[in-house]
């Protein structure tokens, strides 16, 4: 954005609806956060354009419920899930076969439960820290800090999961961002990496292709073009940079990937999920009924054993560009 942007970050709390909405605005980006809805970031506006996918049948532009929808903690099969959209943090691996897998969404604590919120401001920035309740099934409490600094078309996430149970647990942090479909996702991987792994296939795994190598550092890009499938790819060779290009904007997500760490889902450090509306729900995925064309860009932290009281953290940076 050319000149005239405010020097700091404006923070506004909207309490006019059934729950609190926190807005952060630095003149380049405007972020809308709803603590009550699983601590989600539900709006990311750049130069007047909304970049996140948000379910218009559930929420309006103020991030208030529409159509008589009444948010509440929800459990059960995926057919019960109120998919609001946006950006959220869950534990991985996902699954329904053992207590060592996170059986969500839906989930009444970490996904659809209320988070507390604390806003912190300083001269050239602001942050909102969101904290879940204690989830007795996973043993975890999740904390999300969303930070916006002045003068930048980027924001930062600091994610933390703490084991508040009395026994050791083993989880990875898993950040999931939903974008409108129709764009192209690209995952940077190390040279010579194994092919992507197919995960959670609904109708088919997304097709992918190699999109060239960087001669300087030896990395290469794997490209996942727009397509009508319901399924996911995991990337064991991901370096910690994932981009999504749509409508003339490029969103780049970056995070640190320790080379010697272990990751869930076949060693996946990044994942890309795609979905589109279907004639009927997918019964083998718990009755999942995709509401729209959606692309999820997902960053994972290492699979970590957590003793009682111990935690694991993951830092993520998201940058918006309009070439």
C-alpha cells in the first residue's frame, strides 16, 4: 500500500454481537479474531480484499453468526462440524482409531470451545493471545499468539501446546489455514526428497507436479494446481515454506523445520488439503459434506513427547504480496 498508512496498529474490540471480536489493523492488513470460536483468525483483509475462506452460511463480514446459527462446543462425526473457516491450531496426528490420535474436528475444546483472549499493545505493534481450555482427551491446552507489527503486510503466529495431564503425551502442533479454492499451492522441498504421501483421501488425492529447482540452494517447488478433488497430500521433504497464489496475491507461510525431528503423517512437515461441493456426504470420512471449494495450507511442528507440565512451540510467519 502506498503512503498514508498509520504508523502503529489500531486495535478494536467489537462487543456488539453474541461474542467478542478483536480487530487488528496496521493499514496494510486487517485481522479479525474470534476467541469464542476456537481461537480462530477469521478475517485477513489486504487492500480491501478478504484472503481467507469463511463460511457465509455461518458468519457475516463482522464475524457474527447468521441464519439463526448458534455457536456451541460440538463433538461427534465430521457431519456435525461447523466449519467456520479461517486459521486455527489443532494437535496432530488426526485419527479415530486410538487415544494417540486427535479425533476431530469437531472437538468440543480445542476446535469449537471458547478461548480466552488478552490483548497487548506497544508503540509499533499489537498482539492478541488466545488460550483454550484444558482438553482431557489429549491432555493439552493450546495457546495462539497473533502478532501484527506496523508497516508490514505480514503477521506472526506463536503456537504453544502444554501437557496439563498427569501422564506423558505425544503430539505435534498443526496449524490449518483455509483459503478460497481456485488458486495454486506450492510447497518448497529439499532436493532429492521423497514424493508426497497421500492422506485422508475423500474422492482422490490432489494431483501435483514438479515446478522447477533453485540452483542456488538446491530446493525445488512442488505445485498443486486448482482441481476438484477431496483429499490431502503430505510433504515429508518440506523445508518450511508454503505459498498460495490466487487472484493476483501471493500468501507465503514460513516456519522452522528441524532437520532431525520426527513428524506425524508419514513424516509430513507440510500438508495441502483440497475439497469441493459434492452430491452427497462422504460416509467414510464421517459424513463430511464440503461447503465450498477450499484449499487448506497446513504447517506442522515436530512430533514431541511432552511430560506433565512440558510444552512445545511453533513460530509461523505469513506474508502477503500483490506482485
